[in-house]
C-alpha cells in the first residue's frame, strides 16, 4: 500500500514523464480522444485572452516581416486555434508535440480555420526539435506542459536562441502545492523566474488561473549567457 501511494505521489503528477518521453507520448496517445473534456471543466477564457493579447503584441512588434509562431507541446491545438482566429498578418505556425494521436485531432480541425496560414505539424520531442530549428520566432506558446519536461531548463535555454529580440513567450507554471511535485525541473517560482531571467527574459505578466496553474508571459530581451 505504501508503495502504491509513493508511486501515485511521485509518478502520477508528472504524467509518467519520470519514466521517459515515450511513456508520456503513450499516455497522451491513449488520452487523446477525451483530452478536450477538461476544457469544459475549467474556465479557459483567461488562457484564450492571454494568447490573444500576446499575438496582438507580437504582430505590433514584428516590423513587417512574416510572423513566425511556435506552439510547443501543442496537444490538440487549443492555443494554435486561438492564434489562427486572431491573426491579421501573413504568418507561419509550427505545432510540436510527441503524441501522434493529439496531432491527428489537431490536423482534423485545421480545415475549419484559415487556410492562408502555413501550419506545420511536428510529431517529435520538443527538446530535440528545438535543437534543430534555426529560424527565430516572434511568439512562442508553451501551455500546461513545462512541468512534464525533465529537461525544462535546457528547453528554456535553447528557446532563448530561437527568438527575435522582443519576442513573447506565453506559458504556464504550477501553482501552490502542485509546484512541489517536480523537483529538479525549476517549477517553483524562485527557480522558475531565475531560469527565465538567466536567459534574457523579463516578466510581462503573472496571474492565477486554475487551482494548480498560473498564466505567465515573458518578453525576450536577449540571450545574456
């Protein structure tokens, strides 16, 4: 019984990520069909509003060049679709997730949205994909996933080399007790904020959203490392 409790306390909050990315992909492939039911259990209006505000700000800053957006750990595409609904300029969107089933659902919905935007789907580990991608982005969306990445620090470091100066990052961080379940992943506020500051980000906003999440946005200034 004790072993079961320990397993649940350590493994379940991390959604199997402690066992490696293949297990996380397996879990999300199995859960994909019912994944979006959580959207009716929680108030996603603040989530949608933050993405919309960040997109408008990114469009204002882009300086006339085509807007480049990346949705990391995109899931079935809620964040991507909020972007597509609000785009006013020429743009491309890269959607990255290691769950093929989640991306398949996203792909099925794409015809309902703008066909003038270049949307590319990448079924791959976020860390590996970012390491290869070279062209900089104006906006990065990174929602409800940072705590499930064992190498989150490396992701932030690499992301800082893949952004235009002034780019925006919209993300989430664990709130309260939930943040204690991810030792070594820079999820508690002091480590989380220090990590982003180390790689040239300044805090733009930080507000409570769900009981276990806060919504956070950052402005990228420059990579100071």
